[in-house]
């Protein structure tokens, strides 16, 4: 009789041990497959390439900027247009109680893209480049006549004309 009691627990342990061993074997193979297939190379691909069903598209905005300028009758600020990002949009807010004129000039060539455009007192204007601008640094100069300048500039340079809209 004692032998029967010994066989039943031994048989139960054998069944339990077998049930534990089977899922371990299944998961070992599955884990290896998941690890191998989960590795992605999409982040290391060149722009415009396709990896499986993922298309990598470069960001079209190259540089954004924001600065405040003022304190005297003439003031200026600078921004940069990276290579390949020549379409520029400027949003300029005049906080002064008098009109302000502004110019935008490419530092290396001296080419003026805006020459003396006026922003009314306490108002805002948006300027967009109609053609691609040269890469490099630009200076925006503000003149308030005999009044102090107080402006804030937001801008972005994009690779497509629609980026400046």
C-alpha cells in the first residue's frame, strides 16, 4: 500500500515537470525569433529609402529662430539659413507705439532681400521669401526714426516654397 502512495506523487511530479519543460522549450525558440525579427534598421537608413513598409522622409524645416530686438532707435538681430533651406518666413511683431522699418540683408554678399518695409505701430507683419534665399547668416535691421524699437521676430527656413507659407 505504501508503494501506491509513493508512485502517485512521483507520477504527479513527473507530469508537472513535463508541463513546465514544454513551455520553456517553446518560449526559448520563440524568444530567439522575436529578438532577431525585432531588430530594426530603419533609423540607420538614408533619407528617402524604403525599409519594409517604412519610408524615411527628411524633415523639411532647417532652422527656426525667435528673438527680441529693441531699446534704441536702431536695432538689429541675426538668423541663419542652412544650405538647402532657402525658403524663409518671418513673423515680426512691433510692440512700439510708432511704426518701424526693417531690412533683411545677407551678410556675406550684402544682398538686400527686404529694404525698408514698414510695420505699423502695435501690429504684426508676415514676410515670405518669393524665391530661395542664399544660405548663410542674415541681419535684420529695425529703424524707428526718433522712436525706440521694440520688436519680436519669429522665423523658419524650409526646403520647399510651401514651408514658408
